[in-house]
């Protein structure tokens, strides 16, 4: 069992919020480590503080992610997180959003490796907690990756999470598994694979190409198929003749489990958000993932989007799930 792959929940801005993570862990679980969407302000408050606060988060294995390209900002945030009890923070070198990269943050940090190395030298020398990194493999060319790895090799990175796409590729196409294999050859640190693992087939493809994958980060695939981590664990445990993978998950039908998760999530958002409009926005955004998984046609999704009140939304969802 020691060589089984670990599964992490990716930080997805506005999607994998603390509310989502807490309710997901309660109803599904199967995740070995959770990452918060990035925090970026030197003084944590409001929404950002809620994302990392021990009072609002019930998931135990939680790592806060920091978005910063300024040494003082990073260290200031890390110090506050240390005071909250965290012993590891994650540096975001992977966000491809134009509003982020235009300021030289996220994956934009890969555009100047000299500046990146200087920044990393400063934070690794001064930070009191471990630093892991989530990275892209370059800006526009796969040829950039080897030079990036040479920079990473110089530092005691706790774990390197590799989103195996270039910045310019955004979230299109499959990940470049060969870039992960190159990292395994060049680095002697824990590595995590991230990039288009959305079902058993894509996971098997990864394992066939690179058998000794220690960890996999799941993002859009997991939000779409909330059972995905358990399915992949079960896939591995079958070969190990372990029958515990689906413990607490086969007790009820998948649809029944989803309804309980969905209703709990809705109730929790109603409790913490200011009014029905932002609550409905959150839930409708999630149906962009769930609609395809549950094979809901455009007419059904249109009905969901038209809901103006929470009670109206509930009635629409009940009709759609029951009629499936």
C-alpha cells in the first residue's frame, strides 16, 4: 500500500472554496491533500482569510497557496499562515490568467528565470515554513522546461506540482507527460502530476507512461466527477487486492449521494453569502462541470441558469435529478 498514488484537490479560484472543500470532504473524501485557491494580499482579511482560517476549514491536510512575485509580500503572508499553524505553503507559478501573468505573477514568473531564481533564493533563505511549488512547464515552448528545472534543482522544494501544460496552452489539449518524466530524471524531490486526469483512461495512460507517479492533482475532472478520487484509488487497489477503497462510498447510489452533497453545499453557501444572487451564481457555475457528467441537455442547463430564487432553483434541480 505504500506505493499507492496520492490524490490532491487542485486550487480552483471561485470553485474549490473552503465551503466546497468542507462539504466535499464530508460526503466524498478520498483526497490526501487539499490546496486553497491563492491568497495574494499582504494582510489576510475577508474572503482570503476565510479560505485559510482554521476556524472555517475542517479539512485536515490543507496547504495554503500564495500568489506573489514580491519577496516581502510572500514572506508577510507566509508569516501569517505560520501563526495560524501551517508548516507548509505553496507558491503559485502556474496560474495562466492574463490578469495575473501581466503583472509577472503565476506562470508569468517563468518569463524571466533570472528574476525567478533571485526571488526563490530570497524566500527560501528567509521563510520559516516549508515551500512547495505549483508550476507550468514554460511559456510557449517545451524547450523552456529544462532550464526551468535547473532553477528548481537549486532549492529545497518540499514538493513540486507540475501542471504539464505551457502557459500559452491554458487548459486546452492533453498534458505533456514527457515533461513530468524529465523532471523525475533531473530532480530528487517529491513530484506531483497535474494535467487533464479526468477518468480511469487518462489515469491509466499516465501510469503506463510513468509507472512511479507518487501523487496526482485533480482539478476540473474531480469537480465534474466527485467520485473520481475513489475510482482511481479503487483502480489501483484492485491490483493490490485491497477491498477498502470504496469504504463509505458504495453504501448508497451515486445520484443519492450527489443530492445530499448538493443540498448541503447549497445550504452552507446560503449561510455564509450575502443574499440569494451570489449563492445562485456559485451553484450555476458548478453546473458547468456537473451538467456534462450527469448528461443534462442544454434545455436543462438553461432552466438552471434562469433560476432567480433559491427555492425556484431547488425545484428545478429536483425535477432534473428525478427525471434522469
